[in-house]
């Protein structure tokens, strides 16, 4: 054992050290400071000495090096394709950006773009308000709905496999352009028949159902209420695929013993839901909540996003960036607030 | 010992009683006797339960059918539109069942979307990117799950940021970056319209929704028992060998699930691809530009006027064509989409 061990480890350490050095030296300057001390002993271990010198490098430090090795690829990518563009976009938001053939000219104007966007732009603040309001009432509905459906889909009945297959369909369709078309939003292609799509798929649907059931003489008021609900049912059903999936997974983690105990005590299904199901799925409520909020904020369907895109297509990069950043900060604040509140009401099972 | 005997005794008594019931009395009688021995609460509970058991399946069916209809409606409508002639769109009596069946619409749409070529490009791009991205995200996720290093929390904060920041925020500087890719002053390459704009981020765990994927893999690897790796370490495996030989085989099914989701996300993406592609066409891009393509390729005239109502026929056919491959995949691999999630660590 003692003879067998050192070789592969030293080999690996050598390789790793060389690799790390190359990476740290060339591509990842920020890491240099933290890593210099641990860098020294590794070449020493790599020296011709046959004794198991790797013991000089503390185990913890070696593991840390491996850790950097595993995430090195991601760090390079993140620097290039995430952090630099992010900072650049922040910089643009403080600038007057001129697009010339072959180059981008930027002139620092401070907070002017932000004040322009908030005070001068006729639509932005309205869109922002609508968006926030919609997320505020839609998110709880999506959560309640998906939990409800998950509970049903978790029961045993004939045709359950088919029902699940249908309810998960939005997971694979709702992120794409097909959903935009069936949801009646074709603004990106400047389609004039947009109104027709939307009427066909939501208002008509409930009208059909009403006729089918033989209900005609409803007052106008009632009609509008029903058609708004129908409109939103469509949106809600179509945006809760992943949430149903997650809740269902959570439900299947409830130990059968809990169910047995409850049946012994003679609890109703209602009590079972509130005393057993709900506490067990509550951690997932937070996960789903955050997912839903992010999904609705980052969906290319929302009006703020479209406004930002329009700005970009007009080559107004400064305004577009400022808009994106205001929006992003609001989203962050909203998620932070929600997480803080919900975290207080969550039951974590202590193992 | 005494407990055992008492249990045995009780068991015998029950068997005896059942025997008596079975032989001596009719079933009805037995039921009556059981009912009499119950308290009022028990009876009420049983009654409630039996009512609920009879009524609930009916309600469940209504709920599932109604909501399932909301999901299936657009799909059924797509199929219905695809196989009708466009004059049927103006016929108010035609809602679901076309009056004139035809295959010409779908043929025209295939032609307008240049479907087979587009499909091939999209598949190569999707599968390639997804494969590379799953691997890079798994490696990164493993690094975050099992190693302690300086600045780990900060770095993981960046992963969370990747999930939160909408692509729209960074797409513009990214465009500029790909347009003049390289080291400034030394050399620059124009990568716009090159597939590398998709491959490079995927390769470095920064592709579409890769933040989420890193998070999933981290959770998953955290959930695996540490003993697995310890055994490998003692046998003289380095961390990389351990990862490939021990962890990857254990994660096979969750790899597949994440891969499938990744394929779907790449398939559905049109935002990133519109930003970087001008001539390269993916199915999603073709669908978003379908109406202009229609006019150019079918009528050789970009200014031709088609009534929007008739245009729906081609649009729906286009939709059907673009979700068909994904639907086929979903039908065959549904198990991995729905059950894989439980094992893939999102649930930890």
C-alpha cells in the first residue's frame, strides 16, 4: 500500500500544479494573490526526489488546488462571457453610446440616462409597474395551482401517466417561440393579425365552453370576469410545468409512514394536506417561488424586456443598458425581499 | 418473551374470530357486528371517507380534463390547421374538422422553412452544445460540491448571479465582444454568425441556463455519499480519476435528464441565436421569421398580401413542424424528463 500510493498522487499533483500555474499565470490574474503561497511547494514535490514529498503540502491545500482545477474552465468562461459583458453593460448605462461602422464610441454622461429613462421615456415606468403588479398576483396563483395539480397527479388513478405527460408538456414548449405564437404575441415579427390569435385561444375558449354547457344569458360584467379568468388560466397552466414537476418530486419524498400514522388517527384529507403535505413541501415553495419570479421577469414575453429590445434595435445602447439595470436591481430586490419573508415560514426537516 | 406470547395470543384470537365469522355467519352479519362495535366518531369518519372516495374521482376527472384541454387545445388546433386548405379559414362552419383535407400546406411550410436543412443544423448545434455544456457544468458543479477553497462562497454567488441576470442585460456587450473576438491590438476575429458563439460559452459552462445546471449538479453531487470517493482515494485515485471513474457512473441518469432539458432549452432558444446569427438558421429562428420567408419563398414577392387569417394556416403548420421533433423525443424519453428530476438533485 505504502509503495503503491505515492506515485499516482505525485503524478496528479505535478500535472495539476503545471496546469494551475499555466491557468493562473495567463488567464486568471485575480487568483494570483491568494494562490502564491500554495504554488511554491508543488514544484518542490515535482522535483526528482523519490520520497513521498507530497506530504509537505497540507492535504487541505492540495484539495483546494483541485477545487480550483475543477472550476477553472467555468472561471475562464464566466470572466469572458459573463463578468466582462456585465461590467461593460453597466458602463454603457452611464454613457452616451454612438455606433459607428467599425467602432463603438462612448462618452461618460453620469446618471443622465437613468433619469431620462425614468422621467422622459413615456412607456418604461408604466411597463415596469404593470410587470411588477402582474408578477405580484400571478406568482401566488401559479404556486397554488401547481401544488394543487401536483397533489392530484400524485394520487393513484387510471390514466395517470397520460395526465402527467400532458401537464408536463408546457415544460418543453413554453420556453420557445411556439408559445409566443399560440399565446397571440407576434410583436417581434410585426404581425398584424396578433389580435386574432389571442382571441382565438382564450376568449373563444370560454365562450365555447359556455355555449356547450348551455349558459347564454350571463350579464356582461360576469362575462368579462370569466374571460379574464380564462385568459389567465391559459397563462397560469402554461407557466407552471416545472413547478408541478418539482412539487410532485417533493410529494414523493413524503414517507409512507406519515400517511399511515395519519390514517390511524383518522384525519381527513384536508387535515392530511395541512398537517403533513404542506410542511413537507414548504421548502419547495420557496424554490418554486424564486423560480417563478425569475421565470416571469426574464421571460422574453414581458413588456419591459421588449422595450429594452426595441431600444437596442434602435441602437440606443446607453438607454437600453440603463433600463436593463434598473429592471435587474428591482428584480434582485424583489427576490431578496420574498426570500427573507418566506424563509420565516418554512419548515425544514431536521435529520 | 412475555410480550411475544401475548402478541401471539392476540393474533390467535383474531384468527379464531375471523374463522368464526367466515364460517358461522354471513358477510352482512359480520359487517353489522363490526359496525355495532364502533364508536359514533368512527362511523362518521367512515361515512365521510366513503362519500369522498365516490365523489372525488369524478371531480378529479373534470379538473384534469378541463385543464388538460387548456394545454392540448393549441396542439389540436395546430394539427387541425395544418391539414386544411386555407379557404377553410374563412369558412365560419369550420372550427375543428376541416372541410377540405390537404397536404399542400405542410409541404409549402417545409419548403418555406427549408425544414430538413434547418433541422439538421439545429440538431447538430443543439446536441453538440448540450453535450459539451452538460460535461462542463458537471465538472464545475462537482468542484463546488466537494472542495473547500478560498473565495468559494463569492464564486458561487456569481453562479447564482448567472441565474438571476437576464440574458438581455449582457447580450449587447457580448455581441460586440464576439464581433471583435481576440486580443485587442494583436488580432481580432469576427465570430458573428459562427457556431462558435454558441459552442464557446457552452464549453466553458456559460451557455443557456448553465447557472441553473451548475446548481443542479452541485446539489446532486452533494447528495452522493462521501464514502464513494474516500474508497477511491484510498485505492490511490486522484480527484480527477475519481470523478470520472466513480462519480460520473453514479450520476448517469441525472446526466441524461439534464442533457434532455438542455436540448429543449437550446431548441427553444431564439433570443441568443437572433443576437449572434444572421445567416445560420435554427428551427426557432425560422419560425419567428416565418411570415417574411413565406412571402419570399412561396410567392417570390416580399410585398404580396396574404390575409392574416389565412396566414394562420402556415403559422400553425410551422409550429407543428418545430415542436414535432421535441415531441417525439418527449414521448419516448418522458420517463427521464419527469422521474429524472427527482434524482437529479433539484430536490435536495
